[in-house]
C-alpha cells in the first residue's frame, strides 16, 4: 500500500516552490478555513491530529500552542505582543529534511505559520534559518514577498482584521542554536547560549514576550491537518504519534535520501525502502534519530520510527535522521568523529559539557590510535555519568547518548583497540602528543 504524501507530493514537479503552483494545488485554502473556525478550534484540531514536534523532542504541538497566554499584559497592564518562531536551524548530523521543505514547498511553511499565528494570537513571526542555507533563505524570502503581495501576510490578512508579519533571520551556523532558548538568544543578537528554564518561551520568549517555537516540518503539515481534519492525520501514524514524517537516510545504504512515511514504519522497513545496506553487506549499527541518538544494533531495528517506541528501545526518534553503518564501519572511529563535532559545537556555558566533551574526544582519539587502556573505558563511563542530565540544556545528553551506546554495545571493538589488535593510522597529521597540547590542557 502506497503511503499518502503530504509534504513531498509535488517535490519533483518543475516550479513547485512558486506561489502560482501552490495556489493551483489548493494552497492557502486551509488559511481561509482557519479564519472561519477560529483560534480555539484550530488548536483543538491540531490536538486531535496527535501531531508531535518534528524537531526532535516530540512534544505534542496542540498542547504547546495551548500554553500560550490568552491576553498577556506587562507590569503596567499594557498588552504584550506574542511572537511565533520557526526553528529552521537544521544542524543535526544526518538530518536534511527541512532544507527540502524550504526549497521545494516553502508556502506550506508560510501558510502553517500564519495558521499557527491565528491560533496563538501572534502578531509577528521569525524563521531562524541556518546561516549556511543561502539558497533556502533566498527562496523563503521570495515566497514571503509573493505571499505578502497576494494578501496572505501583512495587514488585514484576507480581510480578517488579523495582522501578521514574517521575517527570515539568518543564524551564524552554531549547532547549539538548534536548542530553542539558544535560538531565541541569537535572534535577540546575544550569544547563542541556552537559557535556564523556567521561565519557558511561552511565558518569556523572544524579546521577553510570550513566544511559540516549532520546527519547519511541524508548521508545514498544519495546512493538511486543517484541510482534512485532525483525525485523518492521526490515522496515518501510531496511536500517540500522528501522521507521516520525513525520514532522512544516510550512510551505507543503496539509496540515501528523504522518505515520507508513516510513523508506523519500522526502522528495518525504512532501511529496506532505502535499498538496504550498500553492496549487500551486513548491517552493524544504526543511529535512528540524528547523530545525538543512541545507537541500535542490527538485532534491535524491528521497532516503529515513532517517539514512544524509540524511547522504549533506549534511543530516540529525534530529528528522524537514520545513519546506517555496515559491517565495514569501525564503531570506534565513527564515534570519535561524532565527538570531535560535539567538542567543537559545545557553547561552553556548562563546565560538565565544556570539559567533558573535550576529555571524551581526546580519549577516543587515543583509543582509536591504539594507545588506550582498560582504564580509559572505565573513565568514559564515569565522565558520561557526570555529564548527562547535569547541564542547562540537553547537549550533554546528546554527547553521551551515542558514546555510551557505542562502548556498551560494541565493547569488543574497543577492547580490540585497547589490546592494539587494530591501530588505524588515520590521524598521522595530528598526533596524540599534538592533540594533548593544542589547548594546553592536562592529559586525561
């Protein structure tokens, strides 16, 4: 049975990103319906859809919208404006779905944001887009300009007396700004560092005002929900995770790419749809939800790609980016590469994360080079236990998830490196000694 396509139905059609094409295929009809049914009904329909945030956390979208205060006022009793923010800072390794939406179907995002603005009472919206997405930023800005000319943005939208402006804000390429409070700090022109919670963005968000933050894919499916109804969208997924989802498949598969499938789809089915493991090789491991998700072995992949099933399996659905590793992949090397990325991207605000990611990266380089010891493997577990759940945001958990799963599930590979059975000479340009002194820090 063919899966119903929502966001990828027309992506291979010429000029699918234009307003004319979008209107010819029913675009902005859901916005008209939104004005007819009103804010409370919109939120209720989204709740019925079982739509959960597609950015990684998987929080129920309708519930998140309902947290926005109805009529917020400041200390002097003056009304506060409410804002809407789209998190388009897609920096998770192995994830590339939001770029597709912004370049091929930008008006679904815009329409979804205007509907959301109607639902929560926002007067202004921002699309915070990753700085490297030059092409996508241009397409988005052009789509916003076209929508404004046709009356879908700006003053008195479609004669509804609702005003809503939308702006594209380009980030500077920091992974941590994918975390919503760090994104808000960056949006305000501050250093991109996570904020302590509470208060949550719904109470104190962008520029100190109530703010609702959602991911690109989350906003983009809202028009479908209003057009076909929440129950219809819910029926496409599992009991608690409604709809289809864009899954990114990369690594050692025959057909890497983006696949729109039901949340009922198992990880094994997803790999098979992507052509299976490249070259007929055996599967060794999969990171199912972007690089920060704990690894799964080849015997653990018969589970749905929904949030609850993945959590039950000890990992997470995350951003929907499956990274497939064949039998030829060295888990030690793969994890070491991830750690170098996380060490570089730590904002440094929390000492556990700043120091811990550095120590782990150095230790993995040493183990990878065949210079590790059994004490190092024990130390890795201790460092991770002092990082996870001990920081302002979940970055430290993102670091320790793949590390602990790699060490525990593929212990024999680490033991082999410790015994110097395998000493890959892949870091000749940067020796262990050089890495120990490049930051002037003590040897771990």
